[in-house]
C-alpha cells in the first residue's frame, strides 16, 4: 500500500496542529510573506519563512526583519541559520517574541556564502557543534523547534540519521531531509530512498524534500522515503498553488488542474501589489522580477505554449521601471499567452515605462 499524508491522524508539529504535512520550503528571496500567504490560501499545510541569519536578526537588520515577518500567516514558522549557539538562542527568542509559532533550524543550505561561515550544511561536518546549536535553540523557546538538513556533506559522510537521532533526543519535533548531499548542491536527482534511513531512525515526523515538481509524484516520494509528509521548494516557484495541489493528491488521489490563465494572472497581480507594499516601490520592483519570470513560464506551460513565449515577455517586462508599466505588461503577457491579444512585437512600451 502506498502511504499518503492523509494517513497521519490529526497531523501536528509538537502541540501545533497543521492542516497537512505538505509544507512550502524556506527559500531565500522567494518565500516572503506575500508568497507564503498566497500558498496558504491555495492549501499548503504549512509555510516557512526565508532563511534568517541569527546575527542579523539580533542586530535588527531591516531586510532580515522583513524575511522573518509573518503577518497574515496563522502558523508562523521562522527558519534561522547560524553557527554560534548563543546567537541562535537569542535570535530564536526574538522570533518567538515577534509571533513565531515554530522555529526551524537550517542545517542544509549548500550556498558557499553560508557554508564558508560554518553554517547551513557545513554543520553536517561537525555534529557536536550542530548538537550544541540545537540544544541552545530548544532550550531558549517554548514553541516547537524543527530541523531542515541534507543527507550529509558528501557521499562519504551521510550523517543525517545520526543527526536526526540526536535532534530527536534533544527535543526537535520534526525533521526535513533534502535527498542530496551538500556537495551535490542541486545537481543530479534527489535520492528519496536514502531519506528512509532517517525515517526509520526517529519516531518524530520526517518530511521528504527534493525534486517534487508534479503532484502525481508525491505518493512515490512518500513510498520511497518512508516519510510522513513532503516539503516543496523549487516546484512552487511561480506556482503558489502547487503545495495545495499536492495536499489534495495525497488526501484523495486526485490531482487538481492548474488555475486557468485569468486566475494565474490575478494571483500574480495580487502578489505584485503585495511585494510593493512589503518591500517598498524600488526594492519591490526588483524582488518581483524573478517571480514574474517563473509565473510566466508556468502560464506558458498551462497554455501549451513554448517556453520561448514566456521568455520573450520576461525580457520585455524586465526593462520596465514603473509599477504601472509592469502591471500593464503582465496583463498583456497573459492575454498573449492565452491567445486573446494581438501580436506584441510592435507594442510601444515607452508610454508604460
């Protein structure tokens, strides 16, 4: 029998009940508050903030504080990263005081700027330091603490089961495992079967993460990993509805269709307005660009159009420097992708810009 996330009776993370064990992953520069709110609206069981550097949160760094914001998010999970136990503890208390319902510890980020500072997945090379960090965070807060990590630093050091056992003994309430080592970064294919070693090592919930981009693949991911649920990262880029689709697929076996193009357009326009309000005009314009590109790619795929059609619109929209111009461009792009508008090769963008 293929396991499903709905097999978990009354899913929860410690004492915090969640609608499902289908979680939107923390992604730097992506899972800001507007995007998380939208993913929840479409049925994600839980959403996690962007990775927040513990020292920067202590210092009150403006952009870092924005990353930790959870307005409109009922179950507010904040992910912290750092390599100093006392700093991580202080940051956890700050996040809890600001309304965090769950604190997640990042021990999986493979980026060189993070691992050079002995944080993220670099901690897979020093399990004693990793343990001290977990102990400090768990001891600092009253809310549940979770952990996200990878299989190991490299294939010779697949230490995730040992780290998971230590984390559970300390009091961590859930563990997410990305099915790659740090040295793999995001190359190759995530090894869902390797996650099973962690699932069998602990009794707390385990989430499988890595390469879930089609809802119909979710049952296979659970079957291979033995996990209790899934965490979705890059598969949700441009598709905030995707975690909700996976939740439905695991609950009743059906895979809902993507929203039609009109709804996708309205979602993007609402998100765009949210980014401008969240970041301010100038930073919002810049932060929205990657999201617009992903949303156009998703729309082209939904419409059965070639990827080049979305790429052409993305290049045009990147030249615009006013919110009004971008909004008009988004509307025109979706009309074109839907086949409802005229050819846009001759469109005069100067007035919009």
